[in-house]
């Protein structure tokens, strides 16, 4: 259908083309309610008439005609009445949205096209919700699609952008459908003339100060001098890119489910897993993670996505932070990649005293709770298998109390079991590949003499080890502070 030079002579041919596309892309089902966006131009007037014909002869559909008066031009009120009259002649409910776009431009800082589009879609979706409609039908046609693909090509879009406008996409639980994407404007204008349908001509479509108009009136005609079928080529590119993009998106979603760990607003993946998938999926996976982090895609440009990809694959450095913009960061911590919108924990100073008379303290700075209790050796031995890496035990008679729980200081060292002499805490963190972002959340436990006796989840010292002669065992445990316990 796209690319035909002569206007369609028969309504039936146009209806058949639309029905084929509707079946292929599942644009509607019997008894659906559809809001039809009608500007008053030949494209949208034809859309309303064709969908009305379909609703009467091919499939029962409930239609609502929706028109937006942007307040740009003196003719806007006349166009609204034209559309109202068309809806009345077809006995279709009519909804009018009126906005002072020039004033909105001043308040929002958006350009005229952006401001008009935003308000138009808000109104159409709100109308769909009010009528419990499944979809909003838009009159974008094959020429619009060719222009869109070319504009995105000039802008440097990837495969997703080159897919152009989609036949169907969902926004705020309403499907936006485009039944005319394979039909050119010449055919739609011809249809309106054959049917005697009145339509409006928008004089601003001839103003090349708008980018789309410049592409349509200047760039495409110039390209047609080199390839008369350039519009058809752009449409074919959109069809191919759209199908392949859907396939790649499905594979990226599968990779996300298999490789990405999600917790508390953070998205984490392992470097080795990431390196094992093809580069095309690597970029898609990064983009998908950023999509989950934010609905705003304005900061997701190719250089940033590629910086994350290359930084993840390189051998060195193994620790870095990349500001992605929009309040989001990507952090590499050795072999782990973390995407997050939350600021990393910063080192804070704190000191607490832990004793048998005060055996439980809240470490509010890091959201943890430290507890201690003294157990008879027999009781401890019976329960020893229940204790994990966030617990440590000492000979209750040898450990010098009270204990101090504090933040790390420069030059801190610990006498590790099985090692002659002391080792710097910082070097232990590096050797164990503990991410720098996690280190401030690890407290140090010191005895009354100032010796570091335990780094929870990391190491314990050689001091006061439980042995054959131990009578009582002092058990330390570190847990997350429960919600609401900070106060």
C-alpha cells in the first residue's frame, strides 16, 4: 500500500488494508471502545470515516471523536467546529480539549511542538480513561513514518529509533494505535475527495522552521533526486528494524531475568556474566537497567551506555564510578557492576561501648545492631552450627571488657588468626575485594586494650580464641536494624 502514487479509488481497498494491519498487529478486538484523535486534516478525517465504516460493516467498535484546540491559530475554532460537525454526521460522541499552548510554552520552557504534543496526549489518554476505552487511534501514515525514520537517522538513533513509530504501544494503560502506517498521504487525500469529506489545511505545515516540515519539504525531495523510492526504503527499514528490535528486546529481558540481581532499588550484575553475552545484548541490557531505574530516557545517550560497557569489560581499573546523569550512578566494584539511584554510603565517625550490662547497641549511622551474650561452653557447643559469618565467639575469660564498636580509622591493623604479625584493615578489604562503597558500613570491634578483635563478616583476630580450657563463650552478633528501630 505504501508508496502508491495514484489515490485510492475505492473505500473498500482502504478498509481492507486497515483490516489487514489490524489483524497482523492486533490493533483491536470486537466491541472495543476506541478514541479517535481527529485534528481536522485529511489524514485524521479519513481515519474517523474508515473506522466508522469498519464499525458498521466489519467489526462492532464503539468510537469517540476527540479534537484538541491548541490555541495557536485564528482558524483553530473553525477546525474544531468542522470536526464536531463530522462527528455529528456520523453520530459519534465528540470530545473537545482546549489549551492555551502559547502560555504553556512560557511557563514550561518547552518548544511549541513539544508543549502541544504533551497536552494533546494528556487529553487523549484522559478521554480514553473516562470512556474506559482500550485505545487511542492516531492518523500517522506512511509519509509520517518515512519522515520519522529519516529524522532519527540524522539524529544518530540506534535500531530502536530506526523502527520508527510503532503500530501499537501502551501509555498509562491505554494503547496508542496507528492503523495507517502503510498508507501514504496521497491516498488519504484522494479518499477524502472521493467521499466528499471536508477537511482543513494547516498552513503551518509549510513553515520550514519546524524540523519535520524541513525534512518533508527540503531533505526528502533532495534525496528523491538520487533515489525516487527513498520513502519506500525508509518504510522497509522501519518494518525490518521494528521486528528485529522486538526480538532483541525480548532477549535483553531474558538476560535481565537471568543475570541481574535486584534489591532496594539497586541493580547488580557480575562482570563475567556480562562479558559472556554478545555486545549487542550488552548495550540492550544496560539500557534496560537504566529504563527500570528511571522513566526519563533523556540521559541515556550512546556515549554513556558505551562507557559503562567498555568500563565493565576492561581489566583495569577494577573500581570506578560513572555519573549517568539524572541522579543515577554506575559503580564497578571489582567483578560486580552496580546501577543505583541512591548515594553511596559515606564514611562517618562513631564510637559505642558494649558491655554485659549494656549488651545491645544500635549503630544508627550504618543501620545495624550489635549484641553480645555470655554462654556456658556446653550451651554454645550445642548451638555452634547455627551461627554464621555475622557472628563471632571468644573465650569469655580471656577477652578484656568492655568492648568498643567504632568506625575505621587510618592505619588500623588486626592480628589475624594463622598470620604472624598484623595486617592493615585496608589491605584485607582490598584482598577480599570488598567494594569501597560497602566498607563504611562495616564496624570494627575492639577490646578494652584497643586491639581490633573482629571485623564483622570479614575477619576475627587471634585474641581470646575458644579452646579446650574455655569455660564460657562470649558471642557477638551483628544484624540489620529493623524498620522503625532507628529512633
